[in-house]
């Protein structure tokens, strides 16, 4: 089985992943040819064709298991070509692909082809962003490309040093921000080895923007003050409730009216005293 270890494609274009196979019964094989393509570990495409001269099978009998109809068989399996065509490339298509052929008497899989997606630098957005931590307004430039582009800033006053930069290699994007002042005209330029792109930002009504920024800033301060006030009230209430000790009255002891247990008291009888005038003998 013959494949290319790496194939390069361009964003938005089409690409073909070659896959050629041979087998001992190439010239007289009349059985079924099974074609499968894997994207990573996911089965995305398969075909089953009858290798007969009078067979009406064609490539339209193939089944695409992915969510889009961007996959198609580019080669002829009856001639040992099961190359795959991918249309309208996206960055999410960049991964490893494996082709597999299944015959009545044998099966064979490729070692895999790594698909790379290249793209010139492109600016996706250039917009204002209110940064509460920096207590000001930032102009944010969001660009994409492979290789990931470098962002450069210029203003009507001259070149500008880059501010905080955030790079996301998985999505081939970069974000760069600089402090914004409504008196200047800002230009963001994204550059990589395949091309460059730039956008310019200028406010139509600078005075309105200053009023808007002041309003947003005061609103943020008011909101923070309200949150701090609510937290302080809650803390005081918890403190007061924790300082109160509820007194529980002690139960009064009831007098014990029951008689003590034990043997009944014994009464001793005195002998009658003798009458007066008699004496004991």
C-alpha cells in the first residue's frame, strides 16, 4: 500500500489524499472491494464495490459518515486507487488519515497520512474592549493563519508597541490589544510567511465615545460600590446574630410527694401504770 506521509492543503481549497494498493490477484480478481477511510479513530467514509467487468457499481455507491458532503472517492478501486478527495478545507480537517482496503481473501491498512492546512494571515475582527482591570478601553485585533501570524500596530502618530498578546495554537489564532485614545487612527497588521492583512479603526464621533466611556466607567464603579455595600450589610447581620446568646430557662424541680419506701413504722406499747397508793412488791 502506497501513501504520502504528509499532505499540505490550503484553507478553503480542495485536497487529495493519495492511496494506492496492489495485490497478487490484481488482474483476475472478481470479488468485492471494500474501501474505508479513517480520520483519527473515526470511520468517516466507506465503499463496497464488485470488481466485475459488467458491474454497474460506481463511486456514487460510497457512504459518507461525516456531517458534511465534502468527502468523495477520487480514484478507481478496481484499478487499485482509493484516493480520497476533501473539499473546502477547514482548520478542523487537519489531522491524521488512514486508508484501508478489504478483499475477499485479505485486508490491508496504510500507515497514515498527516494533513496540514496552510493559510495566509487574515484579520477576523478589530474592535473595542472595555478593560475593567486596566481602567480603560483597549483596541483588540483578532487574527488567524498558519503559520500563526505576527501582529503589528501603527497609529496616525507613528509605530506603536504591542500590548498583551494571546496565542491559541489549536485554532491558529492570535489576539493583540493596545490602549485606545479616540484622537488617533489605529491600524492593525497581521503578517505570516504566506501573506498579510490589515485593518484600520477610527471613531466617527470621538466626543460621543468619550461620553460613552465615562458612563461605562462610572457604571462599573457604581456596581462595585453596590456589591461592596451588600457584602458589608450581610457581614454585619451575621456578626450581630452570632453575638446574641439565647437564654434557656432552667426547669424548676417539683417537690417529691411520694412516701419513702421501706418497712412500716413500729409502735411500742407502755405497760399500764399502777394505781396510786399501791406499791410494787
